[in-house]
């Protein structure tokens, strides 16, 4: 029983880190499962549903913005991954993680460089994490439409930079991130003005 684990949102300026863990059955074909970054949003959404149809062994873990600010993004990513594995309906015997080895409590693990391109279970986890996080950020857009979260999903785009320069930050921003501090310093807006 091997679980693939990946996260989404590690490099974002706003929003949570979302991790997913997936244990796939032996598949007779790939069903198009691939690194989420190589897929269109529509393809990701279809595969999100397909993965849930293929297996009930899907777990999601979230580290909040508060945890990212308090722990740092690396530790918060680890927390999200632990939560994702904890939420699986089975106990994996081994865990494959995209990129780097993580010492899980639940089972031994291996880091796989470019794992989302090499392992179907990691690729499936990347899709689940990305789609889940995108949905959270689209929901956040309803509360904070001025920041454009539905468009850039909290990443450091030119649009996001411009909105921070104009409006300051909100409770979803990772205020300890150097890029956020730099934008705020240049724009002279106040941190937390929209909290």
C-alpha cells in the first residue's frame, strides 16, 4: 500500500497550503493522470472526479495561513502532508513524496524528484491538492473580491502585486513573506488594512 503525497500553495502569497495523499489501485491505464501543472483547469477538474471514482483512499490536509505565518511555509507544508496521510481511510505501508523526503509519523517515506511526473499516485495527489486549493481560493474571492483570488489563486502575479499595492493585505495574506513585505514597503499601505 503506497500513498503518493503532494502539496499545492507552497509558493503562494496568500491562502493555505493544501496537501493530498492518494493510494491508487493497480491501474490498467493512466486515465490521463499527470502532474497538475501540466493540465488545464478543466482537465484537472475531470481528473479530480475520476480519481475519486477510482479510489476511496484520498486524504486532504490543510495548513492555515495562520500556521504558515507562525511556523513558516516549509513546516506548514509538512503539517498539511501529515494531516493528509492521517485522513486516509487506510494506513499506507510506504509514502512517496514529490521532491523531498519527509519523515512521516505514519509510515516510512521516500522523496521522488519530479515525482508528479514519475508516479501516478503522486500525480493524483497533485491534482487533488491543486483542485481543492483552487476551490478554496475561489471561495475566498467572494469575501475579498478586490484582490482577484479567483484569478491568480493567491500566487505572486503582477495583478496580485498591483492589488496589494492598492488595497493592502487581508487575513489570507502571508504577511511574513518577503515579497509581501517588499510590496507593502513600496506602496506604503498598512499591513492588515483589510483584515
